[in-house]
C-alpha cells in the first residue's frame, strides 16, 4: 500500500483553518484515499470591518455571535503607488513551524491570500534571495524535513508590493505548480491570477 500524500492547506484572507476545511469538504472527500489535508491558521487577526449598511451589520453580528475568528498571512498597506507588506515574516514562521512540528508535507495548497503565500514560499525555496529580500523575509525548511514537491494555488495572485519585486524577478519556479483560476471570480480576476 502506498503512503498517502500530506498537503498543508493555507486559507484565504479573513478566513481561518476551520472555514477553509469546511469549504474544501468535497475536495477532502474526493482525495481521502490518496491525501491527508492539514489546515493551519494564519498568524494575524483580522478585525471585523465597520458595517456600511444593515445587511453588513447583520453579517458582522452573526460572525461575532458564532465567534468566527478571521485570520491573515500578511497585510498590505494602501499607500499608492508604493504599497508595502507587513507581517510576512510571521506568516512564513507559522508555515515553517508547522512543517517542523507536523511535517513532512508533500505539497502546499493555498486559496487566495494563502495561494499568494504558497507562491512566495515556492519562490523563496527555489531561488537565491538577494540581500534585499533577506532583509524583508527569511524562510528555510528545517532539517530533516523535505521541501514541498508541488504547490496548488487556487485564486492566487502576485503580491504587488515594493519589498517583493526582487522575488518575482527571479527565474520561474521549476517546482510543479497547479494554478486554478476562476473565470467568474470578481475579487481575484483571471488577469490577476
């Protein structure tokens, strides 16, 4: 009998591991004979927005009553045209610590911001980050754990911030990746994915 794949799953912005687990229920069911999906929370709490209308107020109240904790892997400033990333190292540390404690993992699957994070991890592991990149973030897989052999990115995107420009200018990643793009996605449009 072959050993099942182990896939680390990274949720999207303002989700959490439990929400992502529920949203991928059909995927888990279809893969249960070949893969175990392991979910982890991003390190940053996302505060509920101020509701703009009665529907939004009711949605926020329902979420608060259900004690749903929204999480993120990193944050991006709204300073245009030079946006900046914050909290990236904490997100990378969370992934590294999870690999160290619960690994090894054959692959990483991310949704939206989690997919962007998976792409950042892939590029950091694949390339030779410049000194500029090392001052922004540092990531290595702890020994004796293996590097992920594949990445699945659902609704992923390039994080267009000043600090990550050198990372995206590296040669393309040679690790196998699967990119799922939603034609009807209104947040991460196919052009951004």
